[in-house]
């Protein structure tokens, strides 16, 4: 395995991690901004109020996009295992 191939696999690994983590992170960010606006408007500054909607949003996004996320991880894992199998041959 050459250094450029290892770098390419590392880049692809990081890209897949960002893509798979995208839906839950996006849900958390959007809900966090909405809750922050609501808290600023109502002057309610309780950490539980900020945490609960984000946690629920992340769980819902995983339920909705979970199959797609798992499919991406499975495809990438298969590609890695095939590439590992070709290293010795």
C-alpha cells in the first residue's frame, strides 16, 4: 500500500464520517438555534429546555435516516474489506 493510497482511504473515511453524521448534527444545530431564539424571546434560560428538543430531534433524525446511514456504512465497509483483500495479492 502506497502513501497516496493510504491518504486516499483516510480522506474517504473522514468524508463518510461527515456524511453519516450529517443528519443528526443538522437536526441538533437547527433545533439548537430555534431553542436559543425561543429562550432569548421568553428569557427562559434552563439547560433542560435547551437539551430536550435537541436530543429528541437527534433521535428522530436517526430513526428517519438510520437505514440510509447504515447503508452508507455497509457499502464503505465492504469497499474497505475488498481493498484489504487485494493488498496481499
